């Protein structure tokens, strides 16, 4: 049992009320966890619109299955597991694949949503703050193998603990750490190959 | 420098994921849960989403229609050829009619007959039965003749099945009865005698 599990779940009281049919209590749970859920979905699907949709679906599913929640894990971990499952389903969905294949190039939409996420800053101010190295790194991060990329994005986002990531990806914490480290190593090698000789 | 790069990686990842859930997220989730009317912002968002979906459907339609037409034409072309390949309806009557031309029809035993309905048990009039039988025999003979003409080959000889001959099993008496088994008595064992062991040097002082 981890230290996170030993501590009292701060959402538990709200969960009990929501289980009793109090939708406002569930609304409070949504408010508390929406950011973490949305970021997890975004890390998987790479599109803000789809992440929003996945996050909503995850909350609705969580509400429908709330009576089955026994409190063995933290509510947030349970919710994030649902979110990740929904996001991966979306990532693998045939419709999404078809949309990417059928959409003709040159309509301002890139093929891979993760590449869209990696391309450029959202505002001129942000563009000024972003260093050249980060601009080079973003497409490399988007092009990482999915296993490494997922672990890196979730770990570095700052919204999820290693334990939560392990629960979401259904892998041990050690494997999460190894994947993050491996992702960093691959990025370092690629940057070195691009001419950034002093980055190792 | 490695730490610097790690910082840059962290910064790049955070910049990639630096997005907040769209406005009125909580309200939209609750409206989906409660089935309440969707807020205006959400309605606009869903309208945009449906527009994207309809554009996607249009693309699918443009791609899918020629494929569907081509498939229909292909099926239409293949179907008649398949019908031609199918064997034509045989003019000869079935083999049953050839093999059993002299069978007389049995009056069907109906449920009504089983309950004692005498009218149902009544066989058809003799002239009708005879006429039907004649027709059947004539049809069978015609069919036999037609099939013989069509084939142009002599009829194969009738198959004969030789009777199976099973050799009789004979019982042979045993020449000599088995010798009787006997158990010989075992001789009594000789009495066992024990000689006392000589005393050890330690025991000797205690000897009386």
C-alpha cells in the first residue's frame, strides 16, 4: 500500500454524498478534478476538442459507475483510470483514423493531432517566452513512441503522481520512471543528432 | 547541460499541455448527467462539432458512392453468369419413380382416422386408384426409356451381394486336466540361542 493510499481521500465525503444521489456533490468532484482529467485526456489524444469530449465522457461514466466505487483506491486515481481508458479508446477509434485519412492536406489541419499540439505557441506572448530549444523539442516529443510519450507527458505535466500514472497505464511505478528516463534519453540523442552537441 | 536540457524538455511538455478545459465544463457535465437542457455555449460547441461531423460525412459520401455503384454493377454482372452455370431442371423424373414403379399408394392415416372418423378412413374409389397407378407405371417406363436413350450406354449388371459365410466355432475338449497344486509343509525353524556378550571394560568394575 502506498503512502498516497494510506492518506485519507479528500474526495471521499463528496463521493459518499454523490452516491446518495447528490448531483451537486458530484459537481464539486468535477470542479476539483477537471484539470487533471482534461490534461490526462489531452496527453493521450493531443487535441483540445477531443480531450474536452473525452473528459466529459469520463465524468459521465464515473457518475454512472459511482455505486461500484468501493474506495479501495483514491477517487481521483479511479477517475483518471476511467479517463485514460476512454482516451485510448478514442485514440484507437476507427472514426478518428478515418477522419485523419480522409481529411485532405492543406486545410490547416495536420494529420497527427499530437503534431498539432506541438506546433507553435498559442499567442505571441507565449511565443516570446518559448525558447528556440523548446520549439525544436516539441515535434520530437510528439514523434516519440507512444509508450514513452504518454509516460513523459503525464509525468512532466505536474498534474499526476507516479503512482497515479502507474494506475492509469497499468504498469509498476518503476516502469513509469524508466519510460520517462528513456524518453529523455531519446530526446537527448535526437537533439545531439540535430547539431545540439552540448546537450548530452 | 543535461539538467538544462531536462528543464527545456519539461518546459516544452508543459507548453504542449498548457490548456484548460473549455468554459462551463462543470455545467456541461452535469447537464449530460441530469439530461437537462444544454447551456448556450455548449450548444454552440456541439453545433460546431456537428458541422465538422457533417463535413466528414459529406467526404465519406463522396468517396463511398462511386464504390457502392461499382460494387452494384459488379454484382449485377456476376449474377446472370452464376445463373447460367446452375444446372438446368432435369426432365427425367426422380430415381425414386424408376426404382419403385409398382408401389401402391397407402391411404394416409390421419388424426381424424385415429379418432374413429370412418369417412376419413374410406379409401378412394377403385377406378381412381387404378387410373393413378397406371399413370405412375407409364411415367416410370417412359423415364426409363428416355434415360436409356439419353445415356446410350448399356445398363450396368445388377449388383449381387454374396452371402457371408461365418465359420462355426467349435469347442475342443482339454486333453489333460491341470495338475493339482499342493502346498508342502514348512519345516519347523531351529530354536534361536543367544550367547551373552562379554562385559566391556567399563562394566567390569560393577560385576559382582
